[in-house]
């Protein structure tokens, strides 16, 4: 983390989903953190746009960044969105981090940063997680919705005494994989089974491993980079009792045929990363495979869906 009083610069750009990936890849190597936020569509039915933000601790060269993005996607610089660079005022960044990432409670889970010096509430499953370059600190509505859904699913498995084989697709910081592994330690029957966590971003997989180790869960989580849901290790671990995917509506729909083939009988899907207006199209994709909606958790503009076998 940047030391108190150090200067930071903010890099920002708005683009469609494909170009946002390239922006993240260009910003990440020298960034303290990178994040992406979906912008509300300008008109009904318009393709979503994403705001990509990066914090860096050295003055960036906007032209060099634009060249890197242009080279990644193979387009002229003139065709890129505007990339803005803004110097942030000096302040105590540790104090700022404490304000922006306070402890988060979701279901039984209590997520806190390493700066937290209090005591987790009785009966909670506490996890330590600092904001970093991979998505998932617990503050976003989609992450909190997934944590609540995971709590419900794991409680159901615990009542059955059923050991849980789980898959986290698009693991980011690893927060959801950590929650599953920690909850399994608190009640699911049978021997511990590693949670498979996969992400296209090697930084995410590395961050997941670091966070697993920091929480004493290194032996409970296998983090894979670039494996994909059809990768050898993912397929070898199937069938899964619980599959969580906090990504985006479009990839959720595209992955439906492969993901549904990985679910064990009596298992649950937890799907998020979608706006409430996108629920219908995602549900239709999974309904075609015989899955039914068990519950929807709505937080702000975002939805988390729990799906199970139709009956």
C-alpha cells in the first residue's frame, strides 16, 4: 500500500466490454489498483459501457498508455476513448482505505481489511481481505449478494451433512472461494474438499492464492489462471455441488451450456454481475438446461440469482 501522504494519480477511461479488457491490461502493470464499474446505458437496450479506473504512484504518460491499448486491440489511437489522468491530492491513504473499505457483513460473513483492529461479531465467519488489483473486496452489491447466497447454500448443505465440491468462476480477489472454504469448515460434513477458483487474469489467481494463505485456507483453494470452465482441472473436479460466477450477463449466458454440465444433482448455481434488467435473459439461458430460479437477491441496481434443478 502507498505510504501516508504519498501522491497518487488516477487514470480513467470509458469503453465497451471488449475494449475495457484491453484498458485493464494496459493499466495493470504499473497500477496500485485497477477497478471496473458498469455505466448505466444511455438508452434502453444500448450496449453496456464500462469505466476503468486505475491508481498509480508515479506520474503516468497518457500517450504511452494509449499506444499500449492501441497495440493490444489493433486499432489506431484515434479510435480509442479518451484516457484521462488526474493527480489526486496528497492525504493519508491508509486512513482513506479505512474509510472506503470498512468491514462488510453479508450473511454470516464478516469481511475486513488488515487495518481492522476490532473483534468480529460472535457467530460470524471472519475473512481478512485488503483492496487490491483484483475485483472483490465485499463492498460491491454483486459481491455482497453472492456472499448472502453462498451462506444460504452452505447452510443447506450443512443440514444435509453433505461435503461440498465448489467452483468459483471469475474468482477475482478470491473472496467468494474463501467464503465457501471457510463456511465448509464451519459445518459441512465429510473431509475438506478444495474449492476450484479460476480466472482469465493471472493477477486474480495470484491474489486469490495470497488471500487464501492469509486466511489459513491455502490448502482448501486451488486457484487457476486462464483455465476456463472447459479446462482440464476444472472438468476433472466436476460435478460441483455449488458453482458461483460473479462476472457479467453476456459471459454468463455464453457459458450456460458448459456450466450447467458441471453441476451435481441437487446442486446450486449462484450467478451475479448482472443488472436487474438483465435477469430475464440470463434466467432463460439456464432455464433451457432445466434449471429453475430459487431466489433473487437485489441490492441497488444489481441482482444475484440462486438457481437449482427445476421441479
